[in-house]
């Protein structure tokens, strides 16, 4: 009789804890995934902007550069 009672008590305590940990863990996993995807896109955006700026600098005509220096 004692072991059955222990199993019931353990189940009553462990099941809500298990559910809480599952919910918290899945929320944390989702948040971490979203932030890592956003950080990756931010990194790609910065690289693209830097690459585009560098390409524009090399593609400029000499007259354009002189006009910019004057103004």
C-alpha cells in the first residue's frame, strides 16, 4: 500500500512540474530561435550594405569624385 501511495504522490507532484518545464522550455527555445534568426538577418543586412557601399565607391567616375570634393 505504501509504494502505491508514493507513486500517486510522485505523479501528482511530477506531472505539473513536467508540464511547467515543457512550456517554459518550449517558449525559451522559440525565443532563442527567433532572436538568432533576427541576428543572422541583421548580420546579412550589414554585410550587404557594406558590400554595396564598397561597390559604389569603386564604381564612381573620376568626375563624380571631383564634384563631391568641391561641394
